[in-house]
């Protein structure tokens, strides 16, 4: 079994968590990192909001906050070293949830919460949220990212 690139250094994870749980953690962390990097830097508020969302998701209760933060930091470092590679890895993790609507909605809602954590939703963050919706085949209308009847 291959491990998610975000967790590649932690082989022990497959002994405890299911692949579906790992996919959801990876997608959630990836979406949060993408949104956090949309405006060029990651704020303490954005990181805190991601951890807050992790604590409140029963489906991810098997993960500790340390695991979520470790995954966030690993992908954040990847973005800092090579933004294109980091973006590709994040989008691949998100895309693995395509077709799992409930899990996808949780990811988008969490990413939306992170986007407004630093005081508001700016155009770059909105564009990233629209991209996440596209990767998950979810309508951005249900997240109030575009108005009903609008093309974008």
C-alpha cells in the first residue's frame, strides 16, 4: 500500500488509521495550506483556525492535533521550498476525495473558515476556494462563493 505523500515519513500511520481517514486528513490539511498560501503568507490565525476545525470534526477524531499540525507544517515547508510542487501535492490530496460529497463539503467548509481567519476573504483566497470546489466537483454556490445564476 502506498502512503500519502504528506505522511510519507510516518510509516506507522497505516497500522492505526484507515486509508479513507488518511485521505480526509490529507485533503483537509492540503485545502487549509492552499488557502493559507493564497495571499502569500500563512498567519497564526489561519493555522489556529485549521487546528480548531480539526478538533471539531468527529470523522477525524482519531488524529491528534499534533498529527494535523505535523502534516500542515510538512506541506507548508513544501510550499516554501517549491510552490508548484506543493500546489500539485495539495491538489492531488484534495482530488482523492472527489465523489465523496460529505467529506468534500467538510474540506471546503474548513478551508472557508481558514480563509476568513485573518479578517476577511480576499480575492486570492476566493479563487483558491473555487479551485478546491472544482477539484471536488462541488458547486461553489452551496458555500456562498458565487451567487446562484452566476458563471463564477
